[in-house]
C-alpha cells in the first residue's frame, strides 16, 4: 500500500469511529445538496420544455393576433383589428419573411359524412398553411392558390377527423357537409397528437380563407390572426419590432396608445415559462444555498471540535512518523468523505422529492449527469472549504504539545 | 563516533511573558545497543530530553548527531522521517488510538513508513506474539488491562524495526508485577540488539539498565555505570 491509500483508509476509519459527527455532517450537507440537485434538474427541465415548445411553435415564427388583453377584457368585437389588407401589406413589405399566412377561426362546427357526424375546429387559411406550421399533407394534395382565389369548397382535414368520419377508407376526394356546404376533402394532414393541455391537434379542418370568411363567417375584411416566418431566425427580435411598428402605423395608432394586436414570438413563450418556473427555482435556490452555507459553518465547527478532541491522536500519529501533510490529508479526507456521503444522500433525496414535485405540481424536471455533478461538486466544495481550516490547525499542532 | 551524541543542548520554552530554560547544557552519548535509564525529580526536564532524543522537538541550541548525521536543524518533514525510521516511543499513559483495534494500533507506524515491505502484517502478528497478545488482535484498547495496553504500545514501537526505543515512565501506571513483565520485555528487546532509553522514578526499573544518569534542574549531574 502506498501512503495516500494509507491515509485514505485512516480517514475512512475515523469517519466511522465518530458516528455522531458523521450523522450531523451527512444530514446537513444532504439537505443543501438535495435542493441544489432539484434546482439543476428543474432548470434543465424548464429549458427542455421551453425548447420543445419553441420547436413545435417554430423558432423562426411569430403569430400576430388581433386585439390586446385590455380589449379582450372589455369584450366586444375589439379583437377584429387585422385585415386582409394588412396581410397583403406585410407580405409585400417584408422581404425577410418567407411565409405570411392569414388565419380565420371559424370555430367548433359539426360536420357530416353520410350517417356520421363529428364536431371539429374549422380554420380558414391559404395555400401556405401547411408550410407555415411545418405540418405536411400526407395524402391527397395541399390547398392551392386557385382554391383561395375561386373560393372553392375544399379542405385539408386532420388525422383524427379523417379516422372518425371515414374510418379506414381513404377520405381524399370524398365529401362532407359543414354548415350546409358540401366540401371535398383535398388532403389529410400528418398526425400531430394532443397538446399537454389536452387539445387534440388532429381534430381540425382547414378550408381556403376566402371560403371561410365569405361562406361561413360572412366577413369581408378581418382575419383572426397572421402567421409570419422569417428567413433569419437570429434577428427575430428585430423583425418583431419592425413588424410592430409597421402595424401600428397602418392602424394609425398614436404614440402612447397601446397596440391593438399582440405579437407572440418564441421569446414570449420562453419568458412565460421562465416566469412560471423561475420563482420556484429562486425559492429552492436560496433555501439550498443558505442550507449549504449554514452546513459549511456547522461542519467547520464540528471538525474543529473534533480536532481539539483528538489532539492526543494527532500527537501519537506525529510521534510514530506522520508528517504535517499526512495529518492535513487525513482530516481533510475525513471532511470530504463525510460531505460526499452527504452529497450522495442529497442526490437521492433530491431525486425522489423532485419526482414528488413532478407528481404534485406537474413541474418540468429533467435529470441528467449535470444534476448529479452539481451535487457532488457542491459537496466537495463544502467539504474542502469547511474542512481546510480545522485540518490545517491539526497539521500545525506542535507534536509535544499534542502529546502532553 | 557514538550512535547518538548531544553536545551542550539547551531547551527554552516561551511561556506568555517569561522564558523558562528547562535544559541547561546537556552532554550525552549513547552507544548502539546500550540500555540507559534516566532518573530525576519531577519537572527536572526528563520528558523534555526524551522528546529531543526522539526528534519530536528541536533544541534551542547545541549540537545533536544521530547515526553520523547532524539533525539539530532538520525540517519538520525530515524529523518525521527520522522518527519513523529510528525511533519507537513508549509512553506512561500508553497513548493508543481508542477507536482502533490492537492490530490497527500496532500497524499505525507502518502507514507513515516509506520502506516497501510486503510483510508488514506478518511482522505485526509476530510482534503481538512476542508480547503475548496474539489472541487480542481485534480488541479495542478499552477492553485491555493497563499492562496489556502497554504491551501493545511496545509492539507498536517496534513495528518499523527502529534502533532506538524511548520509554518515558513506561511502568508509571502499572503495579509492581506488571512493571516487571513490561521491563522484562524491554530487556528482551535490548538483548535483541535495540538501544533502549527508559525514564523512570523507580529504582527497580532503573536496575534493568546498564547505565543510569540523573538529571537535576536541567543538567546531568550524575552518571553511574
Ligand atoms: N511545551 C512546554 N511548554 C512550556 N513549558 C514546558 C513544556 N514542556 C515542559 N515544560 C516545562 O518544563 C519543565 C520540565 O518538564 P518535563 O516534562 O520535561 O519534566 P519531567 O522531568 O518529565 O517531569 P515528570 O517527572 O513530572 O514527568 C516543567 O517545568 C514544565 O512545566
Ligand atoms: Mg515527564
């Protein structure tokens, strides 16, 4: 056996010899590390979730909806502010946008096919709908420019609606009735599943926006929203600001007047998520750091007490040939072993209590090696910082003083 | 050249404001294989001298040679190395680690020994046999009698095979019979070739030695052969 291994074995022996000290050290470090571990996992979980949502939303995309929070609270028709003219103007003025697509929400409507019926969400849009949402048409054809121009009664339908109305038959080319109109199925959209809030994305029907507005809504001017995707997603914020100014000008809003529309960008979504998880993370974070700092002080005192109590032991070791650094490493080893044990216990505690957090609060949590590494590194840091001074004290004891 | 030589050694302790000179010019030679006893009144500086001989402490002034090597100005690390190579201590209060077993206590000096020997464990067991404790290896010190504890301490002092055994009142806590047992073990070590120095108040104990020195007030005042 070489010297470091010998010293380590001595540290382990002493760790087990002083059980009460071990108990207090491990518990206090475990509490702090558990909260650190939860935070790291929560931050990672929030990032992952935000990333997933942005990915689904489209990292290069924004949505402009008519009205604002205030107008909506007041009620009425104030959310009808975006016009077909606006859409055209945006399309013509923003060369940096590769997709500008208007959307009209017709709403939940009952549709029929022979003896079958189903309530579905009808949307009006143009030939770029599928592109605007990166939502491919898997059978049949996409909506065409002609369909919009000629106000044709055609539609794209979601997978769920296709299955409900047509079962295993191919719906392409078949007809269904919506609000008294016979509509021919042009194509079927790829399956997209259900959102976390339980909204079934595949129960929908997309018709040409002209058809939706004129034939279903009796509307000539206003659309519900506008979807824009930019070529250069790195400058999205800049584009959003440009777009805002552009629309304000078109809507003749004076300075100081609020926007009469809302631009939802991936950044907004991330802001929302961060606000949601941020306060909890902050709370646990402060608790965790405080616990660790307190644990550090408790540990430092415990170790110093332990060194004083074991002065004789130090004298004996020095008398039989231990060098100062041998004593230093033994005591530092003891504190690091104890805090590491605390760190491991803390990780396990954090792991299970965050499972509970997920269960109780649907909090997004993602465990990776990072949470583990953060816990272990923190426990080592506490072990070294709080163990160093007592260990130095032990090493510097005068052997004859220690042995008297 | 003797194995061990002290020339004009002094030792002064700084206590708060005042300085206390405990050793006031010690001249001492110890030959290889000698058995030396040191006597003197309480507070005369015997233990202080022992600590200097054992390189646990450094003298304030004077020359100090061990095995042809001047050691009065060595660093702390070098002194630790000399302790682990040359010196085995036996103390009045045994000084065993309370939480370690007999086996672990005897092995303690081997942890700090740089020498590569594979048979350390075998040697530990051999020594425990020599002091008659081979059936107590797993015991804690608190489970042993005083005499047994001192035998463990002697085994520990011998485990690195040092040339010099320093025993500071090794029988101070023991009754007469046990004292005789301990002294006969130390005599046996001496017969095996060790150099042994014993500090004692007990004339009977001193009687085991070949040579006796007396210390009074920090000076060697009497040498008897
Ligand atoms: N580390 C120290 N600091 C200050 N004074 C000390 C120290 N060590 C010893 N002394 C003093 O030195 C003197 C001699 O002490 P020492 O222990 O050498 O005596 P001793 O001969 O071994 O006595 P005893 O027979 O009682 O063990 C004492 O007065 C003691 O107070
Ligand atoms: Mg003494």
